[in-house]
């Protein structure tokens, strides 16, 4: 057993209690004039995010408040390393971190005090409880998609079809060995989705599944059917949506890639009737570096991205804001909002277990994967 992992219920409870305490302390009354006045006395800030949209968001924040904030695109893996190294050296460069690797934040960043959770008081009633500890600014979705030029409707009705010979080598997805959100999804499936995956098996095959863990059985069968494992969402979008294909791939990709229909002429369509889910979500946390020299400006930025004005650039990519008062734009290209209730939602209650079992799930995929 690796000592660095969180294995016990006691450890989980201790971490979550600590996080809750930080949030409770931070969720005090938010007074815009007071915090803005204090922020104007502080140095400029940098915001780390894994999307280039953070540049636009930081620029608009700066213009709105007469402050200087710079958005920096940094991958989730690099964010972790940079935040830890900067904190340990006392040389904080990233004052706010918007990170999609929630399990690592739960297991490494928050317990060690590298970052702090901050919930603006005026947002407490707008952000559902499950997104407060730690603060999630949005839920991001990966969805099943097909080529609308080659098919007049989604060619797959049940996820178990993807384990059959017809789809052998014809499913495209990001390699789970390269992106931890995928192994986290596997763990979420096992922890929270077995009943629905088993029901989908019975609906498709007409009999009860023999394996005890329906989700694990499906993951293994999918791997054994040789999907195209890519290094990112762009190759998946091309394999599924590029025009002129007679036999395009069926794929799993970020909802943000539906903008390629307009930008690149792709023919991506959301598989709206897939049983049991059309896709799954993961969360993006908004956290503040504990040793930032500009805590008020950092808090002001966190507040800003919880507003419609602040999160708007990412909503265009299908990112769903956690603020319940914000509605998705009508021109969001995937049409995901109409099907939001058919997404498997991320449950951070098992976030530490997601982190702890990543290598285990990578091994499951590696052992079963066949090209």
C-alpha cells in the first residue's frame, strides 16, 4: 500500500472537515466596494486555467475593475506541479487556480495548505451545496457524438453496443492512460453507476449481467474492442466529425469541440438518446494560492467568475456554470443544456478514492486494451 494515498475513512473525514472549515470561514459577507478598494492596493495577479479562454476572462476582469489580471493557460498536470513548487519556494506566481483535476486538489493541494477555498458570501445561496466544498465554478462535460452527415440519427442506442464486433476499432476517445479525468470517470462509474450500467446490459442483451461489477465489466469489454485512443479531444473530433466520411468513428469527446462544426465544417452530433447516459461530467474548481500577495484581488476574481459576465467565455464551449441563476446561451453549439439531466454527474464525495485508484484503473485499461 502506498503511504502517500488516502485509504481510510478517517483520512477522508479529516480532509473534508478541514475543507468545510475553510469554506465556512471564507463565506462571510461580500462587500464589493470594500474588497475592490483593498484590491487596488495590491499587486497584479495571474490566473492558471487549462483553457485559453482564461486570457479573455482575465482581460475583461481587468477592464471592468481597473486592475491588472493575466490569464495563463496551463494544463491540469502542470498546474499541480507549479502550485506546489511555488508555494514551497514562497514565490507564488499563480494567485488563482482554475483546475479540472478535483481529486488531486482534494488529495494534495487543500490538505497541505497550498491553496485555500473561498466562497463569496453573496454566492452561498446561488451555488448548490455539493459545489461549495471545495468551490466548483463549472461542470464540464464529455459526451458521445456521431457524424450527422453519415447518419440521420445516432447509430448507437446503448453503451453496451460499443463492446460488440460492429464497433470494434470504430470508437474514438481520449486515451485513459493520458488523462486522469477518464480514470476518475471509471471509478465514478463503479462507485455510483453500476445499477444503471447493469440495467442497460439487460435492456440490450435481454438477460441479467453475470459479473458483479457491471461498470468494470463494461470498461474491460470496451477496452478489448480496440477503441482509437488519442492524445486529446481534437483527434477525436476529427475522427468523428470530419465531413466526407463513409464510415466515421463514433466518439467520446469534450462538448467544447462542437464549436468545430462552425469553425472547421465538422458534422458532430450529440447522441441524445443513448442509454443510460449521453455523457459524463467533471468539475472545475476555483481556488486561491494560500501565499498570494494579493488576496483581495484573488477573491474578487473568484467572485467575478461566478457571475454570468465572468464565466460567459467558457459557457460558449458548453461549460455549465454552478451558479443556478445563470442560464446557458441559446447559441451554445452542442445543445447540451437540453440534455443536462441525462449526464452522469461528478460526485466529489468519492473524489479521494478517484485519486487513490487512478493507477489501478490505468492497469485495468492497459491489461484489457487491444488494438
